[in-house]
C-alpha cells in the first residue's frame, strides 16, 4: 500500500479516520485530492515556425535509458511545411534536447511518428503513420535509429506494402520484441477487410500477418495502439471498435497463432473504446483503460482475469475538477508495490488532464492537474519512472509555446 508517492505514515486513529474519509469520497465517485508533488516542465517543444528544427505535439510518452528520455513528436521538425515529426532525446538532469532525426516525408521518407519508441540491442525502433511515395507508395513505415559515434544513423526497417493486406497506417503503436528478436505491432487500416492487422516482423524484416480484423460477426476492428507479450510470447491487445456490442474488444493471439476474443466491451457503464494495450501483472491479470463509459461517463481503469474471464472496473472517471477524464493510448505502468500510474487527456483543475495513481487497495489520487501554458496540456501517453522515483511523461499541448512538453513530477 505504500507507494512511491506516499509522504508520511500515520498511526492509530489517524489511519482509521483517513481510511474512512477516503472510502466515503471514493463511494461518492470523487477523486482524492493530489498530495504534495513538485511538477516541472523539463522541456517545451518549440515547433517549427518558418522551417525551424524542433518538434511539436507528442502523442505518446517517453522511454528512459540511463538519464535520458527518448520519444517522438507527431509534427514539427525541419521536413516540409509544418514538419513531419522528429525523434528526440531530453536529459533528465539538464533538460537539454537533442534531435536524433527529423522526418522529411514524401517522397523518400516516413512522416507522422505518432507512436512511442522501443529500445532493442542498441537501436531505437518506432513507426510512422505516413510513408514515402518512392520507390513506391507506402502507407506507413517502421524505422530504426542507431547511434554511431556522435551521430545517429536512421534507416527504414520496414515499408508497409501499398496493396493494403499487409497493413496500413500504424497508429499510436510502440513496437515490442519477443525473446527471438521478432517485432510486433498493429495497424489501424489494411488487412483483408480494411480494419487493421496484428503483425510480426522477423529480424530480417519479413512480415507475418497474425490476424486481420474484420469488424464483422463479432470480431474487433481498428486497433489504435500496439500489443503486449507475456513470457510465453502470447500476444494481447485491444481494438477500439467491433466485438459483440461494437464498443471494442480485448483479444489474445497465442504463440502458436490462435486468435480469440477474451472480452467484448458492452458500452455504457462497462466502458467503451479501449485505446491502450493491456499490461500484465505478476499473476497474469490484464489491466487497461477505456476512453469513455463507466458509471462516470469519462472512461475506466479495468482489470481482466484470463483464468476466470472476469472483468473488474477499478476506477470510473467522472471528469470535472476533482477527477480525470478520457485516458488515451498510453499503457498503464506499475511500480514495485503493484500501484498503477497513468494519464488522462481531460479532467483535473482546468480540464487540461491529469497524472494519477491507483493503489493496490483501490485508492485513487491525482498526482498533478495540468493547467496549460506554461504548464503542459492534454497528456495522451504513458508515464515512466527513474530509479529515484521521479515520474516523467509528455503532453500533446501546453508548455511555453503550446507545442507540447516533457514533464517531470518529483515526490
């Protein structure tokens, strides 16, 4: 129950009083107010007015390697009018930004990196929603960036085929790797019915389509984020729409290739539009969020037990000033004590989004409410922790120039 953000330990009647108060507030559907945290805008993206080099509008959270954060922006950079996005690095100690790569867009490069980065064997991997038109028209790419001396070498690792059956337009996808070095992800379009696919790429770049979504006869459709692997290389993910009720699904593809729907979201109080990939706890339970629905109407945090096929709503978002609203594509994150952390795009003090904690005993706490300029605004992605317990994320807007920011929260 003692999370990274717990400040003090109370004893005796103080514990009882606080526990009873928290229970009353939670039953009323109201979030616990934020505890004392220190929030810092570590870096504000400057965008690319007049062809400037910096990025704008990150749609996913960062990853942390050593003392450096790495991520993407969906726009900005030096390529084309308004820019086609960048890959960036920001030091957690100095706040200094380094641009690893600026996408140039058509005709020879990808554009719109809306997903996050994966770090595998010394290289960064990510996706672009748009692709080059030369040597052929391509609806998206997977790229690879490797440091060589003081430079970063960029290459397109995979071109999604123009015919569409091999997938089109990877969305807010963060690639994941299995133990053999195969890369997994999803696309929002393409496949046999145009409703997206789950794919696997061998280390040599050969693609295997694991499933083509149909959005028919109870199947899901249009996955907006990537997938999660367990230790046996079974694949788990969500679709934003489709399923029995049309409000999205939670699915599994076994290592042997068998596809099955684990859960159909029913809409309304059950939740609808699951965006992010589920994450696994040590017992094999799956956790995720829905963008809308739940008893508060503004989304949910849920747990699914594959052993019993039972889904439990852990938190209903009510919006307003005292709760978050509309969690988006960022995967949830556990700390070492089993507490959950995430972001909401809306809600909070002025409606600009929140960072929240949901403890193992069900206590919900807003750690920070964003307030727009010069603070961040509309966080869409995941959070990440360093070894000292500091939390980092990105916001789509806000910062000093409204082009988004890298955020640090210190306990």
